C-alpha cells in the first residue's frame, strides 16, 4: 500500500475517533454529524492538503539548496 493511502486511512480514522470521544465526553452522547465531518476533514487533510504542502516545502528547499550551491 502506498504511504499516502496509509496516512489518509489513519488520518480519517484518527479524526473520527477523536471527534467521537470528545463529543461523548462533552454531550454524553456522540454527535454523529460532527464525527462524520471530522472524519471527512481528516480524509481531506491527509489525502490532499498535507501532501501538497509537503511537495511545496520540498521544492522550496531544493531551490534554496541550489541557490546556496551556486554562491
């Protein structure tokens, strides 16, 4: 399995479980809309946003390293 797929699955489950626990502690019963929404947020974060930010960071580091080597 691809690293990105693993991170996406883990992030989705992690966000959903944390939302379930927090809503259960605060309200005494889980708020399923929040749990599903947070699971979706975890999916989007780990599937698309974080890899995009990582790619941009690596490109910037390569550019900076190249500039430093030229000097």
